[in-house]
């Protein structure tokens, strides 16, 4: 198999699982808290076809993989109606947090696969495949989790921050949502075109604690993702 097709195949599996479970987790927590909108629309499912967005799930990951050597993507946002919650502000924060939390769980799963490939699996070809899948899975999920935890509306982190603010402050902060994507694009553009490292510094500050936790849990000695 040509190298490029092998690379796409290895990254496709973790990316699809990462974005599918991320969105399904939002819908599941919303359902537990009283909003059945996502359930009625069939979005609480592990079927990636229910969550795929042509650009975010297919085009964006390929662009990222060919440009930066790492792939991550996005899915169609799960619909949530906060009017169905008993505590709309707090419950929305919990729904938002569910997505990144699912990515951390998946990162642990892929990290466990790396451990199995190194110390348990005897077949060399299978072990190499598992190791590569594990590396991609950890990278995708840690990156997706960290990016979503940035405190910028409409990212999950912005909604979590709004959920713990006093109501009046949260209302003002949430108004930034219409500019959130612009802010994100500007930060990335500054990262790529100038010496300003605001975006990468924020991502690093979010990634580092989770990588320390993963290394502690699985005691990875000298293994780099």
C-alpha cells in the first residue's frame, strides 16, 4: 500500500471515532439533563454517518494531514435546547464539558493500545499497526480536546466558562460567540505568519496536564506521541 494511503487509513479511524463520540457525548449528557432534542434527531449514536460534515469531517482532516502531518476534524454540532434544562446555565456547561471528556477517555484507550502493542502483542505486523493507530489516536483526541477547551465561544471551553460565571457576566461573555471563529482564525493566522505564539501557548498549557496524566496512568517511559 502506498505510504500516503496507509497514512490516511491510520488517521481516519481515530478521527472518525473522536468526532463521533465527542458529539454523541454532548447529546447523551443533554438527554440525561432533560433535553431530548439530540435523541429525537438520532444523534446519540456511534454511527459516524449521523455526524459527518463534508468539510469538517472529510476535507479539513485531509488538509491538516497533508499540511501539518496531523489530522483532526469536526462534525455537525449536536442540537441542544437549554430551555429543557432545570438549570440552563450550569447544565449547558456540563453538556459542553462532555465532549472534551469523551476525548480524554478515548486518548486513554489509544494509549492502552500502545502499551499492548509494546508489551503484549507478539505478532510484529499487528503490533506495529496497533502502535501507529495508538499514536494517531492519542494525538487526535488530545488535540481535539485541548482545542475545544479553549475559553472562546462557541467552543466547548467558552460554554464551560460561561456556565460558571454570574448570569449577567455570562450573558455578556456569550455575545462573543458571533466573533469566536474570527478570533480563532486570527490567532492561528498570527501563529503562522508572525513570531507571536499565543495560540500554541494556549494549546500547550491545555495539552501538558493531560499528557502528564496519561504518562502517569500508563507509565510510558521514553514513549512520545
